[in-house]
């Protein structure tokens, strides 16, 4: 079987290969640039190596939790709000519904509504929607019970829906009726 260090190296190499890209994407969705998200991923895997005895078999939610705590520590140390990831033109063109209709306005509206929500609401929605975690896995990331995560998700979805319905609908200019006297 080999020395424990060799087994640890093999385990870590397979963990890194399987989950590195997921952690980088997690960072990209929360940070302004790819370099910062790659640095975040490196920090996450340093923690995973140091705490390798604590990493569960289903490691991705655990790694997301580490990334979330690292980001929270960075943001607290800067004492500023996290950077908002801008919507890129490439991202907008990737998203079209099955009819081929442009849905970029919908994406911008969802992102704007999401930005009005609190941090916990945004995080639970991102974990479920972007990271495609189950409610149980999101609970692990957030450090709460499954029931608490389910309630947070329900409330966050309701708040997002309310924020979306509060979005002003583009109004058309009123058409003024003309009469014969106006002509």
C-alpha cells in the first residue's frame, strides 16, 4: 500500500484534479477577475491539504465552505463590499432560450434583483443555482442544518421573486390622441 504520505499525495492529486475547476468557477462568480479566483482556489486546496483528515468523501461542498469562509475573511479584512462580477457580452450571448430569442434583459434583471438581496439570500441562491448543490450540501457549506438551509432557500426565492416583480417594467410613451382642432 505504501507510506501514508504517498497515499495522501495520491488522494490530494485526485481531489485537486476533480474539484479545482469547480472552485475556480465558484471564485469567478464572486470575484472581479480570474487571477483572484485562481488564488482563492489555491488557498482552498492548501487548507484541504492541511486538514486532509477532515475532508469528507463528498468533498465539493466542504471545499465550497472553505472558499466561502476564506472570501468572508478577505472581505472583512478589507471592510468593503465584495466586487460585483460584471455581465460580459460573451455571457449574454451564451444564454438564449430554445426559440433563439434574446434573454439578456432577463439575466440583467435577475442579477440586479439578486444584488438587492442580503448576503445570505444571495449565497443560498448561488449555491443551489450556480454551484448546483443540493439543499443538504448547501447546508454543509453554510454551516447549518438541512432544515435551516431549506427555509433560507424558500425565503430567498420569495425575496428574489418580490425583487423581480418590483423591477420597473419599461413603459411606452403615451400616444397622444389628436383631434381635428390640433391639425
